C-alpha cells in the first residue's frame, strides 16, 4: 500500500487560525441555508401544517429509506436575487426502497409553490443529473404553476421540463409523480407526462385551467373537484393511477411503485472495501489558507478523502504543480487530479492529458480537486507552447466520457477553471467549499488590467490621467469582482450543486459515485486533434 503520510500540525497557530476562519465561513453558510429551510416564513409554514399538510423536506423524509442519507442539491439557488433562497423547490438524491432516485419537491409555503426563473433552472439541473446518471425521478408536486409576474422568463424555456419528462420515459428512466395539492396550468403536464401518478384524495387538484379560467374562456360553471379533483382523475379521466387517502399514504404508495420498478444499475458496484481514511477529516478545516494566493499540499486533502489514505501517485516528479494518481473512494476506483501550487504550466497540462486518456482507457471516473489561478502567462511560457498544451488538456477534459466529479477547494480562476473541469465542462457533480472563489481572474488583477487599459487609452489621446478617479474605479471593481466570486453568489446562480462542509466531502462524493454507477461507465474511444 502507498499510504499518504500527513505533516499537518493540528495544534499550530496557523492551523487553528485557518480552522477558525473556515468555521466562520460555515456559520455564514448555515445562516443562508436556514433561509431555504424557512420556506415562505413561519406564517405560511404554520398555515400549511394547520391544513394537515407536510412540508417538502418532511415529505422527503417519509419517502426515503429510514436512516438513509439525502443529498440536497442547489439549496442556495436564487441567493442574492429578488426571489426566495432555494427557489421554492427542494431537489436531491435519496434512496427509496433501495433505489437511488432524483427527488424534486415543490415548496408550497413560498408563493404557493409557484415557479420562478430560478425554480426553472434548478429543475433543469436536477433533470440533467437524472438523465446523465440514469436515476429514476420522483416529483412531489404542489404548485400553482408559473409565477405570473415573471412569466416572460418562464413560459418559453419552461417547455423543456415536459420534454425532459417524456425523453426520460423513452430512455426507460422511470418518472413518478405524487400530487399533494394544486398542479395547475402547465404544471398539470407534470403528472400528465409521468409514468406513474399518485393523487391525494380531496387534496390534489390537476387541471389545465381552474374554475375561474374555465368560466372566462367558455362560460362553463364548475367546481375544483369535478374539474380536476383526485377522485375524478382516478375514476373518470384515468390520469391518476393510484388514489391515496392522505399524504403518508401517497408516500407509501410512491415507495411501493419504486420497489416494483425492477431497477438495476448499469455500472459496476464497488470493487474494494470502503475503508475509512487513516487521517481525520476534521483536519480539513485547517488545511486551506485564508489567503487563496498561498499554496497548500492537496495530498493532505486526498489523504482524508480516499479509502485507507492509499494513493498511487502518477508522474510524481514531473509537472509537480498538478498531483495526479489512483485511489478508491467508498470502494469505487477513481483517478484524481489536484492543483498543488495553483498555476498550470505546460508540463502539468501534458501530464493531465495523458492521465485523462489512461482513465478513459480503464473506464475509471475522475475527481478534480480545484485550486488554480489558471495557466501560466509570459513570453517564455508562450514561446514554450502554453496555449497548445493547455488546449490539449482542455481537449482531453472535453472529450473524456468517464464520469467527472469536481470539488472547488480554493481558487478557480481563468482557463484553469476549464482545464480542471468547471461547470461548462459538464462534470456529473460539482461542489464548492465555503472559502472558494471563482472568476476570470483575481479582483486586484482584473482591476489592475482595466487600469492599465484606461491609462493606455488616455496616453494614446494625449490626455492627462486622473489618478483619483483611477483609484476609485479600481476599488469599485475589486469590490464587485470579490462579491461575485464568492461561493454563495456562484451557488445561487447554480454554477455548482451546493456549497459543502469540507468534512462532508468524502460522504458527498461517496453518494455521487454510487449514483453515477446507475449508468454505464465507459471511457472515450477518441479525442480531438492534439497539437503537439
């Protein structure tokens, strides 16, 4: 065994200071997560409970297997916008009757569960995850449809939701919908396009147009129950496959449906024992410096993630700013690429390219641990071919077909974000630590570049340069870029699948590795042209 040794001194002042800084970030994160958990506020939560209804996370808790984990995805969706944090919806991966499923639950305490633009984006991300990883989808529906004031941002792109449901069914990925309340207008097509539909008696209401709209459109008088009630759909229209007595009964029926799917994974199961790391994950709180310009050894992170802290490093003496190697995590084989000193040089890019090809040749999923400031710039490096070598690495990442997982541990700047499998490169899952930052470049560098360009423009026109205005502009730009590079901002815009506690990284990755093996795991047979 090639066990990684740790040199972390957990009693040092430096480690303790880093730990306190990370705990502070986690406290801030907990405050933002609490906003999502609060839904529409105590008033609407109480009203919902008084009606005998469960909250979305209460429904999920009864739906998934007892004492099993639920990996919530995109909990900060909509953060920093005019909409509620969480985007009036809960999404995540949970085990139902022994089957890993993608669960989507409306939060009716937030504007009646109406969908806003961020709800739509969160839903699309969830369906992308379900399709890429071949996960059955279970919808827990109670929604008034589109949030009408923002309908212009919802109506046209929203049609993709129904397209995705029918494509999932065609791909033999089961879709199950449990209707607990209103499912109106376009929302009526969610049960209409699902494989299995359960409706709660005297609660579920599914119609394209409610009584007021029908009255306006046709002059016909009708009531909720005869127009779209659960019993009507169970006995007359046939839209409901199962009629539940109440919410717990609907969840019970949902569990039985999943149990009868005869579901089988297409990927291999764990091939090694899921041995705990030899080093304490608690130490992860103090490993990353508060100043992201300061490098740290990612082996200290790897040794607290992988099984038995056992890691076979590949090309350890070449391209040393990038660590590559083989390990297993919760019994699943993985290849790891981790930034060591932030900057990627030509050697690192070539090393990564070969490593990615090898992972594809052996059908091994890849884990990218990001802490990068990008590819190296300067005359010497340009002449040495940094562009073509960086392009090789990005080519390999782009065309690799084994599943990719990405964790942003610190910085994620410039094209380094691309080469290390950022969001644009479709990793199956991407998570961020609360201290992480991502932008085209660091705030000071970006402000400095703008200042240089402005100075050159003034000089070309023969005009004096306003130093005071320049200082004000730089300060404003630095503040704006800093705010827009922070983890909550990026997560709010769904550029990741969640901001996680570093100590939970192994568990989160284990759930993801299990989920991705629901689909076939196969390496690429070809890549694009590599410039040599």
